[in-house]
C-alpha cells in the first residue's frame, strides 16, 4: 500500500492553500458585486490568503497580522503575495469587500469538499440548507 506524498513535509498553511483553486476564487471575486471595486493590488484571493494566515496563526488584531506577515516576509512569494500588506490597506479591504464574497467562497469549498468532511447533524443541516438554496426549494416549507 503506497502513501500519498502530496502533503508530506509541507507546512499546514501550504497544504490548506493547495486546496484552494485560485482561478475559481478570483472568478467568484469578479462576479460578486463590489468585491473588486476600488482595488489596486489586494484582490480577493490575496485577501483570503492573508485572512487565513491570521486565522491559522490565531492573531486577534490587524496589528498582529501585519507584524506576523513582516516576520514571514521572505515566504510571501510562496503565498502568492509580492508585497508586504499594510494594516490600513487590510482595514480598508475588510470594510469594502462584501461578506458575500467570503460566503460564496465558503459555499464553493463546502460543495467541492463536502464528501471528505466528517458527517454530523450540524454539517448535514448546513449542507441541506445550501443544496435547497441551489435548487430553489424553500428550506422552511
């Protein structure tokens, strides 16, 4: 029996990013109204990568996130970032990018990886609600 060597020796964050389809997330960002408005450099995918970095590192503030990114400056190229993000830029992106973008990314990832997730009553309820929305059936009738 052979082992899958896709993720061997890679940091957890790198493994998480491999699960994301950059092109699909950018497509979702372009299709979401207002998601790419007033954006010069920080697109939807980069914003998601930075926020995931903060979550996995358990940062509580944008200041911590900025300092953490500076500490990992030599690794930013591997994350698809070609510059250091400033706290003010991230704060503006958090204000301007609609939450619908992140909701659509979550729905896409849930649909793509649902068969790999552990089954629980809560997960089944979320999955059923999402599927009802896609088929146009009301979840309350």
